[in-house]
C-alpha cells in the first residue's frame, strides 16, 4: 500500500542513493560534474516510507515552515496529496511561510493552498495548548535549525514535545543536517537566564541536529515535570556526519539569507545584546556589524533602513561604523565560534556605559561573560572559564548522537 502511494505521488522513483536529478529529494545539491561524487543526502522528510505508516488513520499536526520541503515541494503539500489527514499547521517564529520579520507576532489563520488551519506558536502562546491539540494525534516536526541555543526553533521543539508529553501525543522529528554541526562551543546556559532564546542547559553551539536534540530532551527528562513524550526520529540518510558540508537550499529565516551569515551567526548574534547593529536593515544581516558609538576610522560604514526582514531595525537611519565580514578571512575555519568581535567592539566603543543591554545575559546564558568583557580578559582566558561545563556537555552529547562527528 505504501509503495503504491509513493509511486502515485511521483516520489518513489529516484529516491535511492545516486539516483535523481541535480538536486536530490532532500534538497541538497551534490558536487559539480567532475568532482568526486559523494553519496547524496536524503532528508528525513524525503523518507516517506519511514513515517507514513505511523500516520495512517491518525489526525496529524505539522510544525513546519518554509524549510519544510521535499525538494522544491512543501511537506504540507506532499502529505495532502497523499491524503494524510492534516488537521493543523503550527507556525513558529517568522510564520509558516517564513516571511514574518524577526520577533513579529504570528497570528492564527488558514493555509490558502490546502485549507489546513494554521495555529500560532509564536503569539499568545509558544506552547501548544490542550485546545490547540484536541484534534491532533501525531505531531510532525520538520524545521531547519542552524545549531545555536538562541535560534528559537529548538525552543519551539521543546514546547511541542512538552505539550505532547502532557497530552499523550506522538512526536515525529524529520531530521535535517546542522550547518554548524562540527561546532560544540561557548558557555553553557545556567537556569537563572532561561528564556525562549535558551530553554535548556546547552552551550551556544550545541553540535546537534534537531533529531539528536529531541532525543536529549527526552532522555535527560528536561521537559516540564521530567516527562517524556512518545518520540520517533527519522535520521538523515546518505552517510551524513557532523563534519559534512551542507549548504542550506532554503534560507532558514529572513535575516540569515546566505551560508556566510549562517556561519557567522553563532558569534555575531551576541552583539544583539549590545548597542551594536548586526546588519538588520541591510542586505547583509549578520555579515556586517557597526554602531555610531564606534570610531569613524572603522573600515566599513552602513546605515540600517527598514526592509522586509527588519521593518524597524536597531539604529534605524543612523550611520554605523564597523566591519564587513562578507568575505572569510584567510585561514578562517568554515565553522567556528568566537567572542573576538564582542571584545573588539567593546574595547573600541565610545559609550561603554551603555554598551550592554539586559538582553545580553539571555543570549550568553550566563552573567559571567559580560563581567569578563568589562574586565578586559582575553579570549583564551574567557574560553578556559567555560571549558569544565562544556566538557561535561560534550560527554552528555555523545549519548544521543545519531551521526559521527567526522
């Protein structure tokens, strides 16, 4: 029966390793002709036979956004064509189609293409309520993450699993690669600074896919009350490791439009808790940074202006002096985390008294980093201070890995 459905949907042919067009059904482009051909990656969503049986006769809710696709087709459209009983779409930050600005409230509605009700989990509530799940038996989570604690889609995953555990629902996570997957770095969150940009005791770069993280949330009983939900993870197929280069086929959010922005995001995002612009309101968000309170001798200047991704950008209309990181520096690793930008901009700030905002501790996950920066401690010393907790996390992480690190 399942085989017949896949063929009818035009999805069975070419799904095997080495088959298919230039972009495989998981959305990852193989090497260019002439290069050594690696086995193409197959996203969890593309492995329909692994999870369709669990959907038969069930009422299904989707936690998805614009990255939730099989090739170029939205997962919701694929499942609707397969006559899966879709009763709800749960829209996270930036909305179901990924077009809402950073921090914008997402409202309930209905998907124009399929008619499926859309319920916001980034508005009045960030956790599905019993009423929101009353007509749902199974929740599918399929959203591209970028591997940082403060990227809110993993907080949505936490709350979805928590609601499922409380309301006796099943969660199926369709896994995708982590584009910063080889990086496990940064201070580990302390409970005092728990917020929607950091719910769990993770370092800034956790080095996990969402499937691995879901296993950790369940296994460590980090959901409210120590509950565990019924969980199925469909891993990425095709020999994926955390060191596998992966260029995202769809921007994961409006202000991460390029692979370079995704690589810089873990390091640059800390400046969102300061008086420095990270390029929101420009055509290079997270690739440029600057402020009016930096020296005019800085090598790069820009002025944030309202745009689709940032209707009200920080420092709107103000000339900012700073850096352009669009081109990688010589010998810079492809994936990394550093506090050197934070240290540099604090040292050169002409208004150190107002450099940090209250938001900084939520991003850092600790109050020690601010104190270390103000004290003028070098990066090596700062790194040494978080190594004990980071080492403990790395040991914990090893229990839940689905893929090798290299």
